[in-house]
């Protein structure tokens, strides 16, 4: 089994953005299938984004937003189905959390509870609010 290389998102030639857009199609995240949108999400103010490469192929990514002091929010974590169950998602979560420089990180999820429960945590209830509501 190949080892995953966890590294910061690179935006020089948009290869990472294009690979994340393809991965988003695979995992059925339609809001992130446009490489330009992915690039903007990964480079937004306060954003930290990391990717996982296996044998030179991007197989996962994560993004978090933080204030650099206290609070961050885990926005996205995705791993290609062929590479799940190898600890890649956990490594990505740790990488973006550390990169935010914050003391705590919140998230909202409707899947992968087992992954998040494996971290020291407090379970909380949350909401996703949309503009115009």
C-alpha cells in the first residue's frame, strides 16, 4: 500500500484545483466541480487547504477557515473512495487544524461521524444558514 503525502494546496498552475474538482465530481459534491470555485475556496482569506497525494495522484483534500487564534471551522474533507480507510482523512484534518493556528475547530457533517468521533471532541448541535432565509 502506497503512502500518502500530505502537503499544502498549491495554486501556481491550477493542477490541484482541477484535481479537487474531479474528486468532487467523484464524491458527488456538485458545488465544488468547477476548478475556479475550488481555487477561490482554497485561497480565501483565513483559509488553509491541504491535499493528499498517492503516487503523484491527488486522492484527498481538506479545507478549514480560522481566525488564527481561537476558532476554526472545518469546511471540507474528501478522500477518493478507492483510498478510504487508510487514515488519509485523519491526516488531512490534523494538517488543516494545525495550519489554522486555532485552539478548537467546529464542523457540521452528515457522514463520517466515526472519523470525527475519533478526535477529542464535544458533540454539539449546529445549523447551516443560507442567504435570504
